[in-house]
C-alpha cells in the first residue's frame, strides 16, 4: 500500500473509531468491517484497534477529569487513612478496579482467539444483531431508577463481566455494560457514565500493551498513520461523549438497536455475496 492510501485509511479509521467507541454499536466491529473495504483491503488488526482506543479513552480522561481526579484522590487517601474508606469516591475507585478484573483475566486467557478466530466477520455480523436485540429488551424492561450511588460490589462485577464480552468484535464495550446496567435497574445516564469510567483501566492497559509489543514491527498500518488515527479518534471521540450523554437523557437506545440489526444483516449479506471475506 502506498503512503497516500495508508494515511487516508488511517484518517477514515480514526474517524470511525472516534464516532463509534462510545456508542453501543461496537467500534472494533466497525474497524474490522471497514478495513477490507478501504484501499489497503485488509483487516487493520487488533493492535491498531487497541492503540487507537488510547485516543478515545484520553477523551474520557479529559471530559471526566474532575470526577476521575476526585475518585483517584479519595481512593489513594483511603489506602492510608481507614476513616476515608467509607467515602463514596474511594468506594467507586475500588468498584472500577473490581469491574476491570474480568476483562483483564479473560483477555489474557483468550488472547490468541481474540486476535484471531473471534475476528471472523460471520461472528461479528451475528453478534452485532444478537446483542442489539438484548440491548433493546434491556432498555424496554429496565426500571431505570438506580443511580451510581447505589452501585454494589456484585453489580460492579456484573458490569465487568458484561464489558469482557466486548473482547468479541460486535458486542460493544459500552453496549455490553450499558445493557447490564439497564437490566440491573440503573438509569441510562448512570449506566453510560459507569461504562466510560470502567473502560479506562482496561483500554489503556490493552492499548499500551499493544503499542509496546508492536514497537518497531511492520503492521498493516505504519506507526505514523496509526498515531494520526489515534489523534483523530481523540478529537472526534470527545465530541461524541458530549452529544451522546445529552441524547440518552431524553431518548431511548432504539436507534442504535435498529442500526446494529441492519449493519449485522448487511455484513452477513456481503459475506454471502463474496464481497467480504470472513477472515
């Protein structure tokens, strides 16, 4: 692939990463589907996906910086001052860490499958549609009364297990955790905010792991264009956070459910027609 095409691919993929990371529609699925349709004609790879997610998660750090600093200070203080352990912010720090354990453990155990067989587009298309329907049901039947102050240790772990499902392209990290939150009775806003905070440790760990592991190696997209895609994802992702949190305060998740079902059906149709290759 020539240099111009590589930079074009990186720009498009960074834009898509920023647009889709925080919406319950699976950014990894979009990058996996779009890659073969670009001039490079190939899967950008799990490493590229993980590295560009550093950009979108940096947008989370910026947007929630006051909340994150408050939680971090309270958590650190509680480590040395027993009286501070009852602080809700310190408790939230522990809940984020507990919720991160499932994706960390499962990510290591199934690393080869995540970077290989689970990127099969037949799986991606089917999972997009299936988890769309589960999200739709959760949004319909969830009582939506709980705020994050009511988050329990057990619920934190269940959120984490739902996030771990996003190791399969098509599930969606935010979609999985938001679905779990709705089924557990949390409001749309509470489920989304915890989803954003919960993603931080896992995504940064995976992103920097892939960055150091691939350092100096030649991948589908070179280091310079990958860095550019990460920067694009950061800028676009920040704007999406602002719009998304406003949107869900007054709207249901139905548009995202319908979009996922249509996209999943389209992927399966393109596979059947030979336009896309499953691997």
